[in-house]
């Protein structure tokens, strides 16, 4: 072969070698690895991405081929963290979390009065499952309370069984005639102790004193034990307000006594009034007055309309106030003027 021809062939081969394309390292995908990792890839060479444990690919392409242009196709692959199912609700407690995905954590805590049984924290793992078993919130328990001397206890529990839990209550009673000093009930508190424990003591009350315008029924001059009682009565015409009985309390004092309220005289000489729905003459039918709390209605006259209306007046512990509109009639007016009680009723008067 001619030397010049040989030289031309060598130049052509050299040019072909220089124009051969190669691809650089493929772009990195977060949380993924390549099956072949090197600096340069031949045209047509294929690589495959694999998501790391705890991550899963989206709908993007996992395999890519080095193109004749010396470039890789646009990479759309994403490796997303796996998700764990939401933990079940924690009864009588709460969960603190941000996400339910790989490497996320959930922290558990219980409401006051409940203890956490189990792990306080769980983590979402690469297999999409939570570590450990989920905890429970169990109510705080209280040890049996100390029993007051000469006392008895009755339990009221929210749960069956013989153990007292948070918010369970107990009620105390003392053997008669001892008095219970303190709260009758105690509650199992969030810290596992009872709220209060009373004591049983001997309590006496002095001989009771009578009441004004009244008397004590069958009272004996002696000291009285706790819970013993006496009864009161009122003089004729007086009305009792309050309980008829007074009881010796655990303070050594008597409970509130009743009051005898006085009757009222109606301060007019003559008048026709309504009493219990019937017309009555004060000077005849109500000359002894009315009892405390009773009401009579006086007839008042409307001169402009020539009609009458009624206004109530009540007896309040011996005090009686006549209505301002009522005018007691003198001897002359009874002869020439009609009594308001005999006039027609006003339709629009109060």
C-alpha cells in the first residue's frame, strides 16, 4: 500500500476513536444506591437504582441506559420513606407525633390518675411496622384506707373487684352514738392516696334553749348525744318557719331552730275584703286578724271610671301595711256612697 494511503487510514481511525461518546456517573437519587458505580459508562450500558431499606420507589423509572449522546435520560425516580399504620387510640392517654413514616417516633403519655404500662416510645421501622407493642393506661390504685376507730367503711368502685382505683370513693360511718368528724367520703386520688380520713368521736350537746313565742316539746334537762333531736311548737296564732326539729350536730351545737312568726291585726274598723276568695267583713269575720303569710285583698275605687279593683296586702310577722289606694269609709260616706266592694270590677286595673 502506498505510504500516503496508509497515513490516511491511520488518521481516519484516530478520528473515529476521538468521536466515540461515553456517559458520566448517573445523577444521585436521595436514599438510593446504584448496582454499578463507576466514573464512566459506555453507550448502551445500563444501570439500576435500588431504594435503601425503609424507603420505596415512586412511579419513576429505576433502570437507565447510557444514550448515544453521552447523556442519561431525565431521572424521575424518588425514594420515599415507608409509612407505618397509625397507632390505635390510647384510652385515657395521648400520643405525640409528627409523621407516621420510617424513622418517625411516637411518644405515649397517660392522663392524670393513670399509669403507663408498656414502652413510652415506638419507632416506625424499615418494614413499615412499629417497634414493640403499644402501651396501655391503667388507673392508679389506692391501698386500703385506714379504718377510723369505731367506724365502718362502704366502697363505691367504678370497676368490679376488690381493688380501689383512681376516682373510686369510700363512705365512712361511725358506730352510734359517736360522731364523724371530717368528710364523710374520700376519693382515690391521682397520686395513689385517699383524699381524707375522718375520725369518730363522742360529741354531746347541752340542754336546748326554747324559742320566742314557742316551746320545746317533751325536752328533758340533760346533755344530748350526737344525732339526737328535739321538737318545737309555737303558741296559738303563731306560724312556724323552718324545721320543727333541731338536731345535735357533730360540732356539739344544735342545728337551726325554727322561728314563730306573729299574726297581724287588720288596722281598720270597717271594711269588706277578699279573704281566701270570699268577701269578708273585717269587723266581724276577721276581728282576730290573720296569720303570718296570709293575704287579704282590699277594694279600691277608680273615680274616673266608676269601677273598683283589688290590691293585696300580706301579714309579715306581725306587720301589716294597708294599700295606699284604700280609703276607710266614714259614717256619712256609708250612707250616700256605694261601697267599692259592690261596684263593677275595672277591666284594665292591676
